[in-house]
């Protein structure tokens, strides 16, 4: 078992172990005073893993109140947020009780924000079942829902009480959803960890994946502990995301987060080389080779003029531009403040080179 401790505004453990979902109740009964558990999941994960989590919670003395949303990004909305709060209120859930997020990043983000808001904050626990949720969204306390105007526009920084990661749940992930998570794994290697990057060139079996999840979680923990509220260092985790979020928005979320981030990382690598921030022209080939190896896309059909529009309303911008996370080399990020017009020019050049 891997155990990683996070010390932020809330302190908690992240436990990575095969079969740990079956011990959910045993872990929760020691840290939760109440005996009601609102188990939030989506309609796919419900059929796969709710049974064993519910059983474990009930055996530990919890009353399980299950709330199921349709799977997919469209569910991370204000309607489901309010429905979940109403459901908790109707069932007289108290501040001593807990919300349990069983699923991917959509379930985790929605549940975390509901837990942060209900009764001004009740405990929540993350049970990530996608690679992306395990290495990224379940760690660090960013919770959110989407608005029509854009992704993650409403949310809170709110740390879970515990994260239990059972990587055997990845066995049921469709290949392309596993690949979405690999985009975030590749991101960690690209920005700070050349050794992790090199691991990703080898075949990945169960043991390697466990090692990779633990490494990514440790990297994220280190960043979050230094900058929980995203005022400085945490922005490095945004590598590929400024352009990626734009692609997600323009595609009306038909391109997944992971795939959009992959294209964003490819374009950000090309911008790094083209503007002299990276002296190694082979960086782009190395990035594209890694993304392709892990079944991720590298090109977009959107042009620079379209891509820049959502970037202008990026919540990390200041009206004049945004900090772009670029690469000096694999394993070494660089932060550059760039105006929107300059980003548009840079994107235009690197996209033109590819046609
Ligand atoms: N809070 C953060 O810090 C943070 C970081 C990165 C991403 N995110 C958010 O995470 C979301 C993306 O998360 P995601 O990629 O996990 O997507 P997701 O939650 O939509 O899950 C993807 C799909 O996989 C299915 N699924 C989940 N676990 C499964 C399993 N074990 N077996 C079979 N199917 C399974 C789901 O039903 C869904 O259809 C986005 O909304 C993104 O904004 C948040």
C-alpha cells in the first residue's frame, strides 16, 4: 500500500491499494462522527462499484444514501448541484455526516463543491475510479461545477478528509478514458519529472501504474502544499490546460478534458521551441511521440482566432493576457506572461506549420 499525506488547510491521507474500496467503511468510521453517507456516483460507475462500497459502509454502521448522476461532463452542472443539496437536506444529513464521491473527476468535482457548500461545509471523501481522478482531480481540493459560459466557473477550494484509490478499478476503464488520464501523467513528467517521463516510454503493467499514480500524487501534493490557493506555483499544473480548456469549450465538450490537454501540451511545446524558450528543436517530436504512444491526439481543427476567444475569459487571466506554462526541456517548466494577441500569433504560427 502507498500512503501519501497532504498538509494543506485540511490534512489527509491518500491511500493507494488494490481492493481498498471494500474497506471504505472501516476507514470512514474512524474519521466521520455521523452515520449517514451520501454516496455520489454516475450511472456507469454505479453498476460497477457502488455495491461493494455500499456494503462496506453499511457493515461499518453507515446509512447509505445513494445519489446517481448521468455520466459525462454535462452532469457537472448547477442543476445536479442543487439536486444533490436538496437530496441531502431532505434526508436530514447533518454536519457530522459525509459525502462520498465514487467515480471520475466529474463526480469528484461536483460532490466536493456540494460538500463545501452544504451546511457551510461537511466532510467529503474521494474514491477515484479513473486514472485522471486518481492522479489529479481527487487530490488538492479544487472543486467546481461548469456554467453555460464556461468550465469550472463556480467552485471552492475544499480538501477531502481522505482519498482511497483502488487502481484495480482502472481494469474496467475504456481505453480512451484511461488515455485521458495519461495526458495528466505525461504533464507531470513534462513539467517537473524527467524520470517519470522516461518510465512512460516502457510498457505499463499493474505495478508500473501503481508506481506512476503514487509519483503523480506526490508531485501534486508538493505543489498544493506550497500553493493551495493557486496564486503562484500551482499554475504549473496548468501546462497544456489554457489551450486545452479552449479546445474543450469550442468542441462543446465533445473533446474530453484529457484529449484537449494533450493537444494543448503539443501546441505549448511547439510554442516553447518556436519562441526560443526551449533550445532543443526535438522537444516537439518527443512530446508528440509520447502523446501518440499513449493514444492521445496532438492536432486541433480549431484555428488560432477561434482558440483565443475562450482564452480571453480564462479565469486565470487578468484582462491583458495569461501566464503560459511552457517547457525549457522535458522536466523543466517555464512561466511566461503573454498578451492575448501574442498568444494568438504564436498559436497561428505553430498551427500553420502543421498543415
Ligand atoms: N478538481 C481538479 O483538480 C481537476 C483536475 C483535473 C480534471 N478535473 C475535472 O475532471 C473531469 C474529468 O474527469 P474524468 O476524466 O475522470 O471524467 P469522468 O468523471 O467524466 O469519467 C469519464 C468516464 O469514465 C467512466 N468511468 C469512471 N470510472 C470508471 C471505471 N472504473 N470503469 C469504467 N468506466 C468508468 C465514467 O462513467 C465516465 O463516463 C473534468 O470535469 C475536469 O474538469 C478536475
